[in-house]
C-alpha cells in the first residue's frame, strides 16, 4: 500500500515497491495438512497439528462392540 499526498508521489512510491514471491508446496484439505510429510504452515515448525484431544475409553468401546 502506498500513501501519498499527490498522484506523482503515489506513482513514485508504487514504482519503488519490490515484491519477491516464492512458490511453496500447498495442500488443499485439512486431512492432507495433518499428514507428517505435509508442508508446515510456518517456518521452524515440524508439523501442522496444534493439539490433539481424546475423550473416552477406547478399550471399553472396543470391548462393548
């Protein structure tokens, strides 16, 4: 964004903007983002899972079925 008081200053400011973009791998679903090999959402991160919440007793449910 360029803020200026005149059109000429705005044009000069816009011409001074230098944007560098880099292509990065992407995923399109939450399931794909949760895989260990998925690209991390931030630098220095090792994965995309923030928290895991489990409720209940898996052994009791398995025994009931």
